[in-house]
C-alpha cells in the first residue's frame, strides 16, 4: 500500500477533460435555472420585486 | 596463656581454646556487596581476618596459600567436607561454596556454613539426566536431517504453487475483464459527479446575477448545502462508511464488480480463497529461502496485517 502512495496517478489531458465536462454543464445549469425562473413567473409562484439599489 | 599449638591441647572437633578472644566455632561466610567474605580467626594473634573470596577465579589451594601468607603461624591448613573428607587444592571456590565445609587451621576445626546464594550467580549447570540426553539426540537428528527436509518442503510448495497458478489463470482473465468494466463504470460515476456540481454552480450563478438577487438566492444556497450534509450523513448511516472520495469510489467499484460477476457467473469466493492460498504458499517459500539459500534459521510465522 505504501508503494501506491508513492506513485502519482496522472490522467492524460486531465485539465482539458475536466474543462470539457465542467463548461458545458455549467451552461446547461444556466439554461435549467432560466427555464425554472420563467416557469415560476408564469404560474405566479414567485415574482421578485424589482427594487432598485438604495442611495 | 594457652598456646593453640600445644599438642596436649589438641581439641576435639568443634571446640577451640584461646585466651584473648573466643572465636566462634561456626565461622560464617557472609556476602558483602555480592562477594563472599570469610572471617577467619588467625592463630598467631587470635584476631579475625577477613578474606574476600573470588568464587570463579580462586581455588582451595589459593585460599590456603593466602591464609599461610597472611599468618606465618599457620603451619597446616586444609579444607574438608562436612563428612570429614579432604577437598583437593585444585577445587574452585565456586563448587566449594555449594555446601557447608570445614576449615582446619593448625588442628583447629571451623565449621563454615555457606549461605544461600543469590540467583544471579547460579550457573545453568545441572546433573545430566535422561531428558538432557533426549534433547541432545533430538538436536543431532535435527542438525543431520533438517536441510533435506527443507528442500523437500520447498519442492512440495513449488508443486502446489504450480497447481494454484494453473487453477487461477482462467479466473484471472475473467477477473481482469470484470475489473476493467467495473473501473469504467465507477469512473463514469465520478465524472457524473463533476457534471452535477457544474450544473448546480451554473444554475445558482445565473439565478443570483441575472435573474434574482443574492438576497433572494442566499437562503436557497444555504438549504441546498444543508441538504447535502443530510445526504452525507445518510451515506454513513446506510453504508457504515465515512463519505471520503477514495473509499466511496472503491465501494462503487466493488458494487459494479459484483454485479458483473453475477452476470458472468464468476465465483468471487473461490477466486478469493485461491488467491489467499497462493499468498500463504508464496510466504512459506519466502521463509524457506533463508535456510536453503542463505544457511540461516527459519523465520517464524508473523501475523499478517
């Protein structure tokens, strides 16, 4: 078990693969949340009040 | 004044006459600081003299010589056993001190009681009896036959090793294939985890900055985090394992492995038993390597972690 600890596991093109997964799914998340917010507003469940910033 | 050397005053054993100080008949041998000390009344001036004895290095002859050198008035000195038999000058003090003995100085007999010795000075010599002979015979037998026995055992172990490896080789192939598939599935689970985290991150970020504000979103994020911690604790409750990534991944790997094994009808238990047997045979062979190749004694069995 010690020898396993002393070797580094390296995934080839690791950072690239992570980026390939994270960025599209991040975008998917925004789409989901946008549709969700539209749904909420459509059915009058939650409508945010547009209050401006305080002076 | 009674001169002890006068023959008509030859005293019977255990009685000594003197004028100034009456020496005790039983001269006691004492141990001072671990060394035996003999207090002997010298005949010339009737004074007690301490002789420090070195049991392993001195002989009876040395003691007598020291007595005579100390007091020239000692004409004859000899050591006898309790029964009266004379002890040779070449006897070491060590063997003399095992029992009580008598010291004769100029016909005066002193009975000397040898006290119990401390355990540290007792040698491991004892009377040779049948048990010792049996032990010696067993040692000889071992010395003559052990190398051949080791070689025989090594041959047997190598045969078993061959058999086991032959049994294992088809199983190893199936296991390797199952392991590859299970590794793929568990790895896919991990990447799915990355994807889900990105989805959550993207959704919350969009809602916070583009749709609603942080004041709206903050409680949402708090409760999402709280639900995650509920999930982590439930993981422990259900699996009795800490939620740490390596262990969780190994758990997933084993789950997929067993699922595939059931589909392929791969007997995991039999495979495990064979592997354990192989490990123990290899361990025994390694232990035998010392006596047969390096002429060292056999290593004892150590409990495996």
